[in-house]
C-alpha cells in the first residue's frame, strides 16, 4: 500500500521555484542602479567608498526581493502530471 502511494505521488516543481527565487533576488539587486542615478555623488563606482555603498544597496535589494518571493511562494507548487521517476512501478 505504501509503495503504491510512492509511485503515484506528485513531485514539487523545485526548478521553477528556485528560478523565481533567484529572479526576485537579482531584480532586487538590479534596483541598486536607481541609487546611482538619483545620487551619483554618494553611489559611484569611481571610488571604493562609493562602490561599497552600491554593493550594500544591491545586497539589501536582493535580501528584500528574496523574502518577498518567499512570502508569495513559501514552497514550490505541485507539478501537474509528473510522477516520481526514481521509484519503479511495482
């Protein structure tokens, strides 16, 4: 009975979930470009101090995007008709 349940169990779409998670983090980090545009004297790439500010802003953006995505999709969705392929049909 348990073996039959394992062969018909649906799998979670981890690939799509990790894709969305990384997409949210990259999009959040990309928003650091707005800091360079709005305050170029503080967020510039010509000095190490300015580069540190840009990296910090990108890190915070990625952090926020990461957690917002986790709020929207805490676990991957169950994929439609996919069945576990690692368990042989008995």
